[in-house]
C-alpha cells in the first residue's frame, strides 16, 4: 500500500516541480480556465508532498526516521487532508472533472493513508 501512495505523491511532485519551474502545460486544465496560481503556493505544495512522501516511507519502515509518532501523526493528517479535498470536490464543486476525477483520487489516497497509518511501526 505504501508504494502506491508514494508513487502517486511522487507523480504529483514531478508535475508540481514542472509547474514550479515555469511550465504551463496542463495547469489551466487542472485549476480551471484562466486562474492564476501563485508560485509560492506551488512551492508550498512541493514541501507538503515531500513531507507526505517522507511520512509514508517512515511509517512503512522503508526509511528509518527518528520519532516514529511524528510520522504517524503526519500520515493521519494526510488522510484527513485528502478526505477534506475529496469530499469538497465531490459535494462542493459542480464540475465533472473535479467530481469524477479529483474526488475519487483524493478519497482513494485518504483510504490508503488510513491503511498505512493503522499499520504497526516497522523498522528496516
């Protein structure tokens, strides 16, 4: 399970890196039309994705990290964030793209994060 979450978060990290360095392909489709995304927001997302990948790797025992309780809290926080994004996309937004693409992906990531968070701590 952990590898699926790490893979999806890594793909999002690569896409955000492309946008962070000035790429524009796909950005209008994702944010919807002519919406401008501040560069600082993209880099904040980058940091959140890196922390998310680190917490999943630490919880799964792939990366030996200090203070395992921090990574468990971080994984539960990611699950809550994905649940919020998924529910908001499902209920609060009326576009088909967010309802049928973004919401299921976010809710699936929420579920996978819950599975990883509930696993006992492993040490490599």
